[in-house]
């Protein structure tokens, strides 16, 4: 819930293998993709801001960490192609540039950057074709798995596409569904369900099932990792953004913000405990023991003051025309509210729910 990037062993946060399976007249075919956090040492500490700044952790083992991650992928899947969907500007751009620089140390691994927000902005989902045109030859070379009714392997997938954005949820799911659709066309053509010129988009039944599967897949992963439904589900289901989809995305974004800031620390502790990553010791003191200033309990008080200050300031401003005293009161309450807001912002990290059992790396 709190972790980003990789640990020193090269394992990454939110690493997921997705296998798309299809059966037709005794033939079974599958197509595998993986997603995972950018395999650098970096963090994104929540601080009450809507989008906390990601920061790279300087460490002498950085290149070794990347090497360990991709060595593991090559052992599991064979040839690996990396698709980085992060922005090229701002804090995401800094992280993306660092990733691209590290990938230059591994010439055998193809790294492709695709600025999803810039190229597919405004819900232009079809622009993913630009990405596919660039990697089509490599995708076809990796292929897919195909087995007949006797259990004989006719084709095997020789590599995998590894996709990522920042949290490997929304942009990643849209992109993976696009690649999965292209592969499914090829699989069904080879199996004889479609002619060489046909696509699943020409069959409402198959197309609707495909879209539903990938929307639900994105929602399940998002619920597990971020606590809310996936964003951009409309792009997968309809190829465009709709008003109900925008409302749903807004509610999901608010839910993510609340959970990320006020619940994920405890949830991370729970995962570390039940997975055995943290071991309870009788000889050590409780990590939940309050030491020094605990600011989290003061957030409700600060929130009440801010809301109250805004309300009173608005009321007194509406009465300014009646007397100068109301103007002075407005200035005082506005200043008090601004001061509390500044104090909350300055102590944002301390006000959020933080994991206590284990470090981030």
C-alpha cells in the first residue's frame, strides 16, 4: 500500500502477471503480460497533497537492483520488452528519465517510452495504435502459447511485455487491454474462429465479453492496491470517456486520496505482519508505542477550524457593507484560517497514516 519502486533484491511493488486464456474447438491459447512499479529505488510519501512528489533514493546498488529485476524476468519469461507510460515532464519526468538512463546499461532489453497522458489525452484511446505500430514486430516475435486437444504444444510465447506507469493501475490497464486485444485477434485467426481479415470488434458478443473482462480485471487490481475502482475504465469499455465514467472516476479518485492518506499505513503494517515480512519479538518494545509528538489526532481539530474559519469569513464578508467591524473580523478569521492551512500543509507527512513495522526498502 505504501511501497513504490523496487527493494534491494529487485522485487517491485504491485508486480502482477496477467494471463489471457481463450479456448476454441479443443484448442487452448494464452497470452501473458506483466506490470510492475518502476524498478528503481524511489518513494512517494503521502503528505496530504493530491499527488505526492515521487523522489529517487540515491543508492550505490541502484544499477544492481535493476539488473536483479530484469534477470528474474528473463529467467521466468525470456525476452523482455519494457513499456514506460509515465509523463516526460515534471516529477514523473524525472523518474522516467532516471529509468531510461538505467536501461541504457542493458542493451539486450528493449525500452520504449510512451507518454500516455500527452499522446492519448482527452480520451483518445485509439492513439495507442501509435505505440503498437512501434512494437508490433517485437510483439509478433514473442508470440503466444497454443496447445491442441491432445496436449501438444503448437506455439510457445518466447517473451513478455512489461508495462508500467506510476502505480501500474489505470494507464497500464488501458494499454495492456489494447495489446491483449491485438493478440486475441491473432489467436482466434490462427485457431480458425476468425478469418485473417476479421477482428473481435466485428463480433458484439466476443467484443463485449473482452471489454467486461478487462474492466473487471482493472477494478480488481485497483481495489487490491489502491482501495478503489480503476480509473479510465470507460476507455477500455467504450474507447472514450463518458459522463457517468467521469463521475465514477471522480469518486474513485476521492476514495484513493482518503485511503492513501489516512488508512494505507495501517494496511501496510497488516500486510507486513501476515506475510511474515515483520516478525514479532518479545524482547523489543512495541512499534506502536507513542514516542514524542503524535500529530495525527489533531487533524480533525485542524479540519474543523479550517471549515469553521471559511464559514465565518464568508459570513462576515457578506456583512462588510454594514460596518467596518465586519471587515476587521473577516481579515482576522481569514488570517487564522490561512495560518492553520499553512500549518497543516507544513506537517502533512506527520498527519498521514504511516507504516510503523518495516522500512520502505
